[in-house]
C-alpha cells in the first residue's frame, strides 16, 4: 500500500531522533568537561566534549540570530515541501524528516545553551573531521537522501519525457 503521507511514522521518528540527540548531549554535558576525550575506537573515533558557537569548521561564530532565522526558514521550507512535493514520495519524506529533526535538535541547544554540544570526534585517513552530534548526522544524512531522491526522480522524469 503506497501512502500519500507517512506523517505519524515520520513524526514519531523525528521525535525519537530529537530525544536521542538531546539525551546524548545531556549525558556529555553532565559527565564530561569541555575538551575531555574518551577513546572508543583507537584514534579513529573518540567522544570529545566540545561546544560550538557557530557552524561546522567554526564558521559564523556567535551569530545566534542568524541561526535562529535560518532554522525558522528551514522549518517553514520543510513543511512546505512535505505538503506540496513529498506526497507519495517516502524517500523525500524521510530526508525531510531527518533535516527537520537535525534542525530542531541544534535549535534547542542554541536556544537554551547559547551553543551547540558536539561530541562525536572522528579522524579519517589523517583528516580530523569537525566534531559533530546526532542532530548534525541527521542533517547530513537527510540532505544526502534529498539530493539522491532529486537526482533519481529527475532521471526518471527525463527518461519518461524521452519515451
């Protein structure tokens, strides 16, 4: 059965992700000092307590009003696209749900802490990737899913137009 919208499923998933994000951040704040690290997989993966006052790679430090505005714009855009573009498109609905959960997770931090709690610290092939959190992972995976979905649907539409 192909549903037009999977709203209850996606809303439940978003709530789960937001709670997981906030719980993991709460554990980090309560149990670690800023800068403390706990190795998980050698030098490849560590839990490192970090606070981010901007975006990835230290961009836009201390620009909270900008982040508040961007978050509101993103949430409105997600609601619009979910309603207007995502009907009968479960992959798009999943991508939008992940972006929504990630945006809300980091918005809660900025609103109540004045910064974002990051703690997942990875080093891949001698590259020290920016420390991130569950919300950041949701945002990244959500955007990748949306790009994939757009490219796949664009190719389908192009093939259908050629027939």
